[in-house]
């Protein structure tokens, strides 16, 4: 891993920088009410070690959230600072999330990518992820 940045577990004090990073993520990154501070505080009650940031000094340059339901893993909210893309930070965050999921006993993980977000799709395909054409993703706000 390059010496200029490192990956560590998210702490609540990281939230302002992470929120800004998500907001500046560009096309394919969408913020919802579940990304606000009270919801992130709830998120930390379950698998806090699966929420990671890449830091360069005091600056957060990347973030990923993973989840584990006891059966399947999920990856979400991967964003790398626009000025640090192409440096391997995104790939390293995914690899770290996969390793932490594997340590919990996870055998498979899923992720969602907005249609048209070719940069993200290409990254995930490069990392071995495949489109699941037979799956229809559905959602409902509660």
C-alpha cells in the first residue's frame, strides 16, 4: 500500500468529511435520508468495522460501507476524492471490505451500481464482480 494513505475504520468524527466526499462524488452517487448523521450513528451500532475510510494525513480521500446480514455481504457508498482517483484507493477499499467480510464468514457479497455509472461498473468488473442480469432490484421508502 502506498505510504501516502492508509485505510482505517470510520469513527463518527469522520462524518463531516465523509458527507462532503459523498456529496462531491459526482454522477452515480446519490445521498438519501439514510446518509444523514442520525442514521449513520445507527449504522455504527452494527458492524462498525465494516465502515472504512482511506486517509491521507488528516484528510479523508476515500470511503466504503460494507454490511453483513449473517448470510450475504453488501458493499455501498464507495467514493474516492476526485483528485485521488486512479491511485488504487478504491480497489484497496474494496479489497479491505472483502477481507473483513471474509473474516466474518461471508462467502458472497453484492453491490448496487446506478445504470450509466460506467466508471464504477468498470472498476467492479475489473475486481471480479459480474452483472446479475436475472435479478430485479426493488425498493420502498418506509
